[in-house]
């Protein structure tokens, strides 16, 4: 982060800019001038006009009783009990001493900086229009803030970075129409708050403008480019030297295109900072459309792809995956947070057929307010080409994510391979989560990312917590992939943020057969001992999900494991040597491993070595069960079966490596499932069955000795004398002897299909 300024911005109390902007006004007080100034902004400057804000509040008041109650309770808490600061609490807003803001045990400066973002402001402004008595406390807090900033030596936190000021400016812009509406109803305190906020806006504009473009070249620079356009578009009187608005817009969109890739992912490999970019893009789209300007079609398409990525990873109830660094600091703090808003916004703006989101989903309130600002705009927005619809599988190859989705069951399994070879990476906020698997079932988190906890790099550990928590939470050990003791494919970061890019990449491939099967595989490329590790996932309807690993050749004394981080509420029970279940209160899941795993240990809240920790909110630490699967020495293949436990009958798993291929056998509920990945030639494990297979994924389903189904993805050739099967992608329409293709298609990458013997139940082709 940049160094704090040596002096506060000069002249915070001067109002000459306000009077110059409204020379013809008949207002008799500075507060009335400030109200007029904000009412006269272009519509986008406040996202809503004062009249639109009143109409939205009336609808909210009448039709959103749950949200209304929560908002009023939040406003009362902030004003009478305390201001939340991450997992801690500062004094009530009206009593806040800005010079002695609380710190956590790590002396993490973000705790002091967070209140200066004014994230509390939009919610309090909206609550005031619903009758909450929160404006007196807000007025006292702003008066104290201004006094501190005007005092030499006490402005460092308020002006610590451009990003803090940009957050503050967007929060003010959203709050202003609600405060103007209150002031025009005769509320003198609201008018005085408008005056205070004008003084802050004017000072921020003068201070920000010459510094924009100097920030670190990640989300900080992205926010800089947006802010240069935002200030010039919304406050031209305050920044007459801002220059050409069109040039500022081009620079902002060029930076967005540099950081956001064509598949919608972001080069920081962090969903929180991806979300920040999406919020900046949404603010831009809303303001541009309300100004009567049509955003560039290419830029709008890339923004749509970014929103599609966020929407794809969210469940119907608003759960998501906290991958990469996260500080829980939204740019648009319009609700308590959650990923459901991305589904609603993406559907409204770009894909109306996207599956419906629960009205009570976390994040839906944010979508409600943003769409209120677009009620006069024709939606969905027109793009030069329609975005690919989100179905049962959605792949983002440049960022390295494949989502296995079952929206009807509110189920999402995410295979996080890693950034593709040749893709851009800015490593500051990345975590070493390559080849990880995460899973939400029936809207409940089962396999979960560890989170962030703190950016403090060197500090004593929290009581009972892991040693060096910053290092632990971003290490491979905290995630759901392969772990080689003493090694990090991204390199060991010594400071708060990774300063250099280690070059680790993952080649991710995937195939799907809609409604039947989804497969993805990643191959790790790095400079250390995990180079060449392959992990794949196969999900076939009605089966356990299979996760298979092909470790590279490692020394016999290498300590290697596969980690699986469960939700903190999970109660783990060992069923057998390599079978565990996790009861999550209404949802019971299992994890079963092959003999390539020597032992399955469960850790929860281990301080040293750190194991079994979660942080769902910045600054919050929870012990949570983590299954550590230690590998057998020289294990060449291993596999896991995961799924929902309906009874005590759990799968038994076996895995075998043959040449470049892997064979996995799962026995479950009287059925044997044999899956083969990659090239395979020879006898199948536990079967008197010779097989020649070339392709991505093949599965055979047996009941006793009877093979009742064959399925394949990316099949190039298959031959099995015992089953009288001969298939080839070169002749996809030629029937296999004694088999009937019930569904299938062929493309340049091979044959995907499903075959059954004659007499099986008829299926649509």
C-alpha cells in the first residue's frame, strides 16, 4: 500500500467551490446550497435522484418487511451499540474518536482504515428515510472526522490510499439522494449532513485527482482509472482540470480489459477483488446508462462475462466461495453481503433465462437497490453476441475454474485448477489453492475455502490460533489440493503480499454431456516437486463424485498429503480406515479414499503445524475439521469418492495407474462403477476384462457380471472383446455390436455418448 501523505488536504472547510457552483441560487444558508448542489448532479452522480430514492424507499417499506426490519436494527446498533469493524466493534458512531480507532491483536492497519471508507453511510441514509433516528449520530461522527482531518498529523488514515478515498466517494454518492430527500422534507440535520459531505467530497476530489494513476497495478489502479472517469462525469465543477471525459473512459475500460480476461476471470486470482472489479463495472454501467450514454459493446461484453463468473459460483441462497484474499469491504455496501446479488444482476442485465434466485438470498438486497437505479433503462442489455448460457457445467479456462452445477438441488462443486499457461497473474492476493475442490450441497457449505483472517504478516498468533496465520491461510495446507511438506508452488511469501510471480500454471481440460456427466482435469506445471501432478473430477448423475490424482514421481521420503477442509459446523465420524462422514445439521456427506491413502487424520484447530482453521469473515477465526489424507510412499494413483450419505452404506474405492491412464473402481449400493481416464491398455482392476481405451473419460456400470451401461467423454477409440464393443470417433455413427447408443454427439475432440445393451429402458436421443 502507498505511504500516507505528510499533510492533510488543505482547506477542507472552505466553501468557495460550493458557492461558485450555484451562483444563481436563492438559498440563504450553506446547508441549503449543499442540498441544491447534490440535487442538481447528473442522475448518475448519486445513482438515483432524490425523487427516485423516495419512490424506492416507499416500495421497500411496503414490500420488503424482512429487509426493512434488519436495516432498522442495523442502524440502531451502529448508533447506540457500536460500529462493526471486521470481527470487532468500535464505539457507537456518534461517540467515535477517529484518532483512536481499535486495532486487532496483529496491529493490522486495515482496522483503522475501514471506518474511513464510510461503508456505514448508505445504509444509514436509507434507514433515515424509513424513520430511523440516526442522522444526529451521523452528524456528530462527520463533525469529528472533519476536525481530525484538519488537525496536522491526524489525517494519515483518512487519506492513506486512493482506494480508501474512492470507497468513501462511492459511498457518499449512493447516500446523497436519500439525504437530499430527507432534507427537502424539512429535516435540518439531513441538510447539515449534506453540507458536511460536500466539504468532504470537495476535499477528496482536489486531493485525489493528481494522484490517480499512481497506485499499484492491480485493483488499486483499476479503482484509480474508474475514479478519474467518475469524478469528471459526476463533479465537473469540482475537478475542472480533470481533462477529457472520453479519454478517462477509454483509460478505465482499457485497464478493466487488462485485468479481466476474456472468460470473465481476473488476473489477481481472488474472488473478492474480482467482486470489487465487478462493483466498479456496475457503477460505471449504471452511471453511463443514466447519463444517456451507451457503454462500448466490447467492454460491455467483458463486463457481462465477469458478472457471469460471479453468478455461476453462487448458489440460490447466496452462498459463494471465498477464494483468494478477502477483506469483506464492498464498494457498494447496500446490504449485509452475499453472492446472491450477482445471480440476480447477471440475470436482469444479460441472461434472463438464468435460474431463479431465492428472494431471501444473501446479497439480493444489493441487487434490489442497483436495479432500482435502472428502472428507466430497457433490460436486458443488448450485446453484439449473446453470452454462453450457464448450464450444468461452466468452465473458465484462463482463470482455471470449472463449476459443476445442479441448480435444482442448490448444489455447486468447484474444481479450481489454476491459471492457464500464458495467462496473466498479479500474485499479491493469490492463495496457493491449485488443484483444489470445493463443494456446496443443498445450499450448505461442505468443502470450503479457508478464507483470509488477516493481512498482518509478522505478529504473534491469536490465542490458540495457528502460528503465522497469514502464512498458513494462503499456504497449500489450508486448501483442498495436494500438499508437499515444505513446498509452495507459488513460492513462500515473506511479506503481507506476494511480490513476484512464481510461474506456476495449470492446464485445465473439461468435457460435459449435459444432464449425464461432467469431467474436468488439471495438470500442474511448476518448478518444484509437484510438477506434473494431475487431478481430475468426474460427476455422473446418480453416482458419487469421483476425484482422482496422478502424483508425479517423488522421493520415497517425501511427505505428501491431500487436504480436505470441511465447514466448522461439521461433525466428523470415522466409518472405516479410509471412510469418514461429516454431519452438517440436516446434510450428511462422506469422503472415501482408495488404498493410495495411508491414513485419514482429522485435525481441528491445530496451532503448530497449523491445521483445521477457517475465516469466513476478515478477522474471524474458527476451528474447523480438516481431513488430512497422507499418501502411501510411491503411490502412483489415488482416488476419492464424495457425496451425500443416505445410509451407512458408503462407497469403497480402488485406483490403479496404467501407463498414462488411471482406472478407478467404486463399489456402492450393489453397483460396481469402473472409470478410466486417459490412455489405458490391459486388464481392469478387479475385473477379468481387457480394455483398449484412448480418450478423456470412460465409465462402465456393472450389476454383478452384467455391464448395463457404458459412457464416454472425448472418446477417440474403445475396444473390449469381452463386452463385444468397438467404438471410434472416426466412425461415430457405426453401431457397436450388441449395444445401442441412447444419446451422443461427436466433435473434433472425440465422441461423447451413452450406450446400453438392447432391452434396457428406452431413453431419448
